[in-house]
């Protein structure tokens, strides 16, 4: 009895489907069948984008290539020139110059591959240990920051910093590892590395020794003052001080700005440029963020830091190329 009833019910369902297929209930104004559950053609018809008599829907435009072409038109900044010696790379997602570790983290997140080191990751590890560059020197010296009077950051070597056993809770293990550290001359090795890193900052003019084993790494304001009167050859055959060259850029920026009396807002005749997605400057010893953010999320540039960064680029180009690559009122040029 039961198998018979099941067969009858199944036959009834099949018959109903055949009837529905032969006499569909979802017919549009042009007599064309449309899927009553979901049909792209119905949506496009309701939006006035498709003729009701059309057999196929309008194609959906793929904007991926267009977006990629627009991105290609965006000017990619020269991170090495903007942040000399820091090893920054341009991140197309953040649209900013970032340290390789930030770009590597972003790549690992998107690819899902965190086991295989990337080229940027290997490059970051190399630079982080290179004491001849500001990035690597800063990473090492950061552990030796101490108290001092005045402006800037103060350093002092401590032979126990980063020794074997440092931070170990077991007192016997702590003493034992400390003895091994001394036996193998590790304090002398760290002191040599410390002096090498300090020499990097001294050679770049980023700081000075104060005596009493103290070293002062300049703040942006201190650095700017230390090189403001240095003479610089610029485009056009002129020679001027760093302060004069940098001021010419600031003056030109002010000339480009205007005040709209109708709206009560300021603008620029050269456009506002791309907004800063994230300010990752100020990550090294002796640096500060170039922008600050108010409660409304608006970014404001710190002109003291801005002047210092331009001065560092000018001095760097003079060391590396023998020429500032700087044009008064414009800024840095690419050629000689």
C-alpha cells in the first residue's frame, strides 16, 4: 500500500511540473518567458535597460581592466628619494611609501602564503641588520635609548643590554648565560656594532657625541638647523643655502593657494593631489611623522619635519651624485 501511494504522489508532482513547463506562469509584456525565481533579464527590464522581447540579458561590463589602467596612470612616488636610507617601497594598496615588512604582511594576507619568504621580506631582513644604513642602525640603537637633557634622542652603550640570559626569570640560568656571554666576548661585539651604527648617523650628520658616553641623535628641527646654511647648487646654475632653496618651495606652495569667498574654503590652482592614506613616516630614530590628524580625521603637515626631510634629501643627493637635483620653487628633479 505504501509503495503505491508514494508512486502516485511522485507521478502527481511530475505531472504538475510538465503542466507548468507547457503553460508557464511567468510571462512578460512581450510574451517572453522569464524565470519567476530570479532572472537577470527581468531586473534589466524593470530598470529600463533591456527590451522585453530580448532573448538574452545585456552583458555585465567588467571594469577590472579599466580600474587597473586608471591605477597605472597614478604617479608612483620615488620612495628612496622621499625617505633616504630607510629602504621604503611603494604599496599600491595603501598608496604610500612603507617599510618592506608592511608590504610583506599585506602580500601574505592576500596570497595566504606565510611560509615562503618573499623577496621583499628577505630584503627587509637584510636592511634591518645593515648598520651602515639609517634603517639598520636605528633598529640596533633603539635598545640603547637613555635619559638626557635637551632636544633630540639620547643614547648610551650598556654592555648588559641584549646579553644572553637577559630577562630570564631563573636566577641560576640568568647568571650562567651571562657568564657564557662574557666568556665569548659578546659585550665587545655589541659595543663594536654600537659604534659602527653611531658612525653611520654621524657620517650622515644625523647626530653628535656629547661626551660622557652620551650621543645625541638630532630631532628634525635640530637637523634642519645644522644644515640650513650649507651651500647648494641647484637647477639653473644658481647657488643658495639649503634654507633658501627649501623656502622657495614653501613660498611657491603659498602662491598656488587661493581663498574662495563664496564657500569660505581654501584651494590650490595645481589641485590637491592624492590624499595620504596612512602616514608611516617617523619610524626611525631622529624622525617624526610628517602629518598629524585632528579629531575630524583631517591631516595637517608639520612644516618643521617637512623642511628637515627636504634638507636630508638635498644633502643625500649631494653625497651620492655631487648635485642636489633640486629646482627652486619646484622641488626635486630626476636628472642632473
